[in-house]
């Protein structure tokens, strides 16, 4: 059976804001395109405005804490400058977004945080895991991510910084991948019964083959068997070239996966011996977390 928030630094200067945008363009482009809802031709103007405003919030969540300039928001979402200004200013007025005059970038504001707190009980497992994930990142010097299952996707809801450089296409908060893609998605997928695996690959297969050709459905099928036999997933640099990843799922008492822990490191740091040691360590962390979660529920 398979087992399977960045620290806020100093205020970024305007050129750093632009660099952040350039650096993550490819990853965000894939993430947002996959999940743009189909807009009905009969959608009312009010619904369209709401949808666009929410898209701005989701986009800014992926660029925290640096934020984005108004031109970047408009370009990423395909909005005219006038529309981007109008919608973003409305969010500023309601304190869902704040504007940094020094960098000219927009970031999520206090009302967004308040809404997040209201939904927070649904992410109690991530809160429980935070100390263990941070300790793992500090001990290993590598990057550690935590994703939760939503349908046939895995959504990144936290990451802990290591000492090593971050991969250019690393997950950011709110990013999502189809199950099977990446170490966390593969770990989760391999924990599902065979019939659900087939359903997930049928639902996501076309998108996976189109956007992740090096991690195609054929590749995922090969890795599934290896993952189940080993007990944790290994992604050998096919998602982010030059970087390997290990993934373990967090399993309920009935064996169903609810989340995944992922460790990402450069290929040179994940030699076979270290992979085995870290894989077993992550399995123990996952088991301990789910045991503690079960105790909390029964208390």
C-alpha cells in the first residue's frame, strides 16, 4: 500500500515584484487555465463581475507576499486595464486587497485573511501538521509541501522553506494538479482503489498528456506500480527538471487518502540512500499525524 507558507521576508522592491511575475509565469499559466470555469453564454453581467473579482483574489493568492502590479493582473486574466483597475479598486475598498505604494503591487488584504479563518476548521489537519513539516524542512534543508485532496486534484495549501534554492516551477499556495502529477498527486492516486485510479486518469488524462507530456498517463501508470511497491512516490525530475521529489499520503483509518506531504530537493541531494531514509521518515510523520488527528476527533 502506498504511503504518501513561505516565510514573509522584507518588502520587495518594484523590480523584485516584476521578477516574481516573470519567474512563475509558466506555472501559473498552466494552473489557471486548467481550472477556469466554463462561463455560460447566458451569464448575467453581475455574475461575470463576481467571477472576475474572485479570479483576481485567486491570482494574488499565488503571488503572495510580493503581489502583482495592475498591468500584470490584467495580462494574466485577460482583462482590459480599465476593468482590472475597476475590479481591483473595489477589492481594495472592501479591504480584500491592499496596495503597496512603494512597489506599486497589490496583495491580499485583511478581509481575505478573516474569510480564510472562517473556513480554517476544514484545514485542521494542515494546522496539526505545520510543526512537523517545518521541522522536516529545517532538518533536511529541503522544501516541504502539504496538499489536500479535492475530487481528482491535489491543492497545495502550505509549504515550508528549506535552505536550498526553490525550483522555478515549484507549487505555490493555491496551485492544483491533477492526481498522478507530481509526488503528492502520485502518492494520493496510488492510495486509491484501482477503479478510482482509472476514473481519475480518464477524467484528467487529456489535460495531463497535453500539459505534462513528461508525466503522461503512460508514465503515471508505470510509476503507480513502483510507488505501491515502495510505499512512497519518487518523481525523478520529470515535473521540474533537475529536481526530484518524494511524496507520502495521509491516510484515514479506512485507508482513504486525504492529503499528501512532499519533499523537493535537487537531484544531487536525493541519492538512493538519502531517498530511502527520507521516504521512511516521511511515512512515520504521516502515520503519526493521522494518529494524532484521530485522537483529536475522539477527544
